[in-house]
């Protein structure tokens, strides 16, 4: 006896299978305990699916530059604070509690080589569902993700001493909060010579405190600084800010009265002078003597703020001002403010 397959019978069979699946889910019999682990075939299938998804999406959802090997200090510092507990690091074992997860976090020194730079960028930027791997907290900072990719590429051959030198802050008796900042900013507040880390020595105390509070609240974009600031109490923020602001560093703005760049303003282009807000005694941060690479990057980030429109949000002044500075003058302007030779 043969059974003729019709559309009605096929739909009825699918409906029955769906009802059985929903009934099984409702019963609560499906084992969700992390302690039970996955079957080997389940583990293989999920990992295979993840790799295929990463390969496909990374082809279309990554920017032109996905790797930066010049910012290892900030990337290593973030890795120590946010990633080491799950993945471990050279000379540091992962947390046993995190390794009891299903699936547990892999040893990146062994697995990073399995992925291309684009795939690593996509994983770090977007995270992986159902694995505990989060997305990058600052969605608009691909530069930070690219630096993390550069760090991950160095991880397989990195010694415990090299990792400690990159990521660990030096001890400072009685100034715990400031010591947490020194891993990236240095004990002198000069940024350890890294192009992506600003000089904070000599910066105004109130500026540093305000920045830390905005980072901690997620109101300012930077995964590295958001994680660092979130661990500090208000009193620790104040202590760290007072320590660094008391150090010799950022200079008073003293630039020629007739400078070819828009330092002194261009009324016809509706460009205010930098000194109007950033001079000593004003509320804005000090920028004379700041690292040129950092200033240029900040101006370009302001220019790319597509949610700020001149007519709609005039209170966000820097986005408006940055767009009025010609692109070909940004690097020379930053160099002039820093007091360094122009590029």
C-alpha cells in the first residue's frame, strides 16, 4: 500500500512536528545545564556554522582597514581588563568559573591563527551569539577594534614578560586609582609614546573627572576607556584626576597671532578660534602640547558624527566646527597645536 503525498498531508506533518517541538520545549525536558556540555557532533556543527557565518559576514561588513599594529598598549590594557578572565593570557590562566561555561572561551594564542584579519575584526566588533562573546561596547570605534586585531596577531608569540610590560600598570603606593590609569597613560601621564593615547599630564582636573564620568556612563565612545572608568568610584576618579593634573605636561596655548591654519579662527568660514574655548581659564580641555595624532583622530571622529547636524544640534559645537575645517588642513593643524613639525 502506497501513501500519496499531497500538499495537505505535507502541511499537516509539518504542523504536527512543530506541535511536538513546542510541546517538548514547554515540558522543560530540554537540558540547558552548562555542566552537561555538548555532544561532539553538536559542538562540531555549532562551531562549523559559526565559522561559516563569520566568513560570509566579514566579507561584506568590515571596513578597509581591519588591523593596526601600532596601538598594542591600549589593546593589551583592554585585553587584561575585559578579556583575560575568559581567554587567559601569556602567564595568566583563565578563570576556572569562565572555563566551566558551555562553550568555554578558547585560548586565543592557539585559535587566532585560524581566522583572517577580517574575520578577527568581525568577531571582535560584533561578538558571537550564545557563546558569551560580547560585541565591542563602542560601536563607532573601528580604530580600537583594529588595534585589538593587531594585538591578537602578536599574542601567539608573546611572552609573559612582554604581555606584562604592555598591559600591567606599575605599582604606586597610596594612589590605586592613578595606578590603574598608568598602564596606558604612564606614570608621567604622557601616554607612553603611543599615538592613540592622549597626554593627560597637566590637563584640568575637572576635564579629566568629566571625561571619566562620561565614559563610565557610556556617553562617550571608547570601549577601552568605558571598561577602565566603570571600575572607578567617584572619589577614585577625583583622586586619579588630581594626580595627573598636578604633573607637568600640557602647555598654555601660545601661538602666532597670524597663523595660516584655523587656530585663530576664520570669521568668513564661521570657524571660531581654538583659543576661544581651549585656553587656560576656559572650560574646554587644554590642547596645546597634546599629541598630534590624537588631535587629528578626534577631529576626524567629530567630522564623522552623522547624528549631529548644524541646524538641529548647535550645542554639539565640536562636530560643527570640525566639519568646517578643511580635511587637508587637519594634520597640519594638529601638528601646530602639538608644537611638533607638520607632517
